[in-house]
C-alpha cells in the first residue's frame, strides 16, 4: 500500500461480519489484494477561491487530486453535498463556477445537500445540466421518478463499487425544496439500495455518500451514525452536513465514517484494500489544502478568472466603515445576541417604517448569518457573504396568543441550531438553559410591554421562516402576509449606508442568556 502523504489509521474489516455479499464479483485472482483510493469533500459552500492565507480553493484542490491520480490506478472522488450557498462570488453566478471547477477536477459523484434546494428547482436543474459528474440521491423523488440518479456503479480491475447517495430529510425543515419533491426515510431507503446494488448491481464494495451529518440536530434526525448502526452491508460512509472535523474515521458498528470539515479546507484521503471481493482494510486522513503545499492548478485558475473579474466589479463598492469586526466566531449567531443580528433586524424594521408599514419588531434565524464583517471598509461583497441566502423580507400579522407561542418556541430552540433567533431592539427577553441544554423564555416584552394575547402584532421576518422553516410553524398562522420582494442583503446594505461615520459593532442586551454553553 502506498504511503501517500502519511497514514493515520488502519482498519481491518472481518469478511464474515458483512451480512451481504455480491452475487457476481469481478475479482479475477483469488487472494489478490486491490486498492481503491477514495477522496472526499463536503459542504464547500461556494468556497471557489483560497482564503487570504492560502487555505482551500478549487485550484489547489485540483493540484492535489491530480497528484493522487498520478500515483494511483483506482481513484474515486466524491462530494457529500452543499455545493451551494456561501461566498458572494458563487452566489452571484448560482454556483456555476463551483460546478465547472468540480467538472475540471473530475469528480465522480456529488450528493444533493439541503443547500442545493435554497433556490427554485429550475436553478438546480440548470446546475445539473452543466455538470459532467453525476448528482446522486436515492431518497428524493419527483412523482414516481428519482430527481437524480440514486447511485452510481464503477468498475475497476478486480472489483466493482457502488456509491449510494442520501440526503437528510431535515431538508424539508431547513431548506425550501419544491413541493413536487418527496423525501423518503434515509435508513429504509439505504437498506433497499444496499440490497439492490449488491444483488442486481453485483457490487463488491458499497459506499454511502450521504448529506446526513454525524451530530443529531433533533431527536428524529437520521445521522450517519444511525445509518451505520441500522444498515448492514455498507463498507464506508462519506458524510457531510455537520461541518465536523475528523482527524481519523469514526468507526460505528464496524463501518468507518469520514467527513472533510467545510469550505474545501480539507480533502479526505482514504485507501481501501479489497481482497476476494470484500473490504480487507481502510486508512484515511484529512489533507489540508494550501497554496503553499499544492500550487494552484492553471486550468482551474483560468476557469475562475472571468467570474472573479465580473464579481469584483460589482461587489467592491464600500457601503460601511467599521471600527472593529462584526464578530462571528464558531457560528455564535446560533448561541447569543450578536451585532450582526441586531443590525440586520433593526434594518428590517427601518425598511418597513420607511415604506409606511406599521411594524412591531423583526425576527430572523441566526443560521442565516454565515460570516463576520471585517474592520474598516465593508463592501457589498462582504455583506453578500455574510447573508448568502436569497431571502426576502416578509411582514406577518399574528394574534398576540400566536406571538406568545412563537417566542415560547424561540426559547425552546437549542443553542447551536440554525433556528436560534436574532431580534430587533423592540424585543427583549431572557432564555434560561438547564444542565441538559433545554431553554425556557421569560420576561418577554415588545415595545416595552408584555405581549397582549388579544392584540395583533406585525412582525418582519424572512420568506423561509414565514413558510414555517426551521420549525417556525407559528408564523404560518399569519392573518395578513405581505411580501416586500426585498432581499435581506439589500435591506442590510441600504440600512448601513445611512450610518454616519465609522460604526462600532455592539450589542445592547435585548437578549439575555443564562446557563449558556458556547462552542469551543
């Protein structure tokens, strides 16, 4: 076995432990050992370019993949979903530069992630049309047909590999898939697919490339861990969604699970050994992608240049000057009041009032804020990176009793979840968490007074939450709904452009958190 960039873990699988075997193997030599190199990424989220310090970027990733292919005969390159939604560059062109970069790198398959459904289905269909790789997901159908292929099969000299795609059903809550689509149970679908590819498909090796996540977000969240616990016959799970960093595979029920963090900062580098049509071992480690280690590939660099030039022209306008960064940390907008959330929600209220709309307050989800803003000059591009979703401002009218239900839900959202709320200055409350992380909201006031169950309130939010996204079902009780057709990013830009002089990002105590557990 080649020692490419070092080996971290050796995992020996006992052949008798596999409950499924192929009906027809392509292995020609009894006892001969073969190797399959599996390279994996996930959750690249529009990170087409390297960071300022040279980390990530598709051009350097292409160099790494080329080096691996030059040294190894059998190479499989997989992406576990969420190509979409992230940088302003990617968002501006609907991830076209991302997909063309993946084409150039030579990916075999990409699983549909929840962020592939942030826009209309037509957007995804256009992305699929320009893709030279295969999009896969076995648990998404449109009518009686799969939206994309459920799996791929690759033949190698001596063995046959099936890669099954799975997409978390959390997509129905945390994204806005077209109503024509149905999502089936991940575990039941996987059981059927494993039986199919090992039977009719004659696959010796079965890999699940799933946008599932290894960290449960709700009790009914079917994670990659639950998949390994409940579905026999899987040789490897390539995972995405949780943005986890693994130094080595997570072994569950004898099945290695691997994932490669986020934003293309790493590529998972695995080697599977195969003997007599069965997995005999597996090694894997994350390889950090840096321009210093992997000089950017000229082909991918040239491919991205025209997109960068067009984006730079439109996004370089300075719209705000700050005395300090708007902090973000480890997604702190999902844990506590943040300056970015304050300004965004206050801007939503200001927009409504400038339009003559009577408004009581604004609420948005912390998961919709995706990055910090820098100190000094802040450009339109910086703001589009912080607010990458094409969310539109809605104004909802709720009965006071439904407002109370809404904020009781807000208090119950666990820290770290994308649903954790940021609010405008008209709102004030306290959330107290117990040792288990369960929250209770108290002291709620809007415009300085307790919520009156018999009054009505106008609340600004985004279209996603207005439709019940992230569990905000109370919003669906609106008795009068107004679609402003204004993007939240545009509302934010217009609001901060009205600031006089350099702005200092601060919070004002509108949300008090007791018993908080912040990410480490």
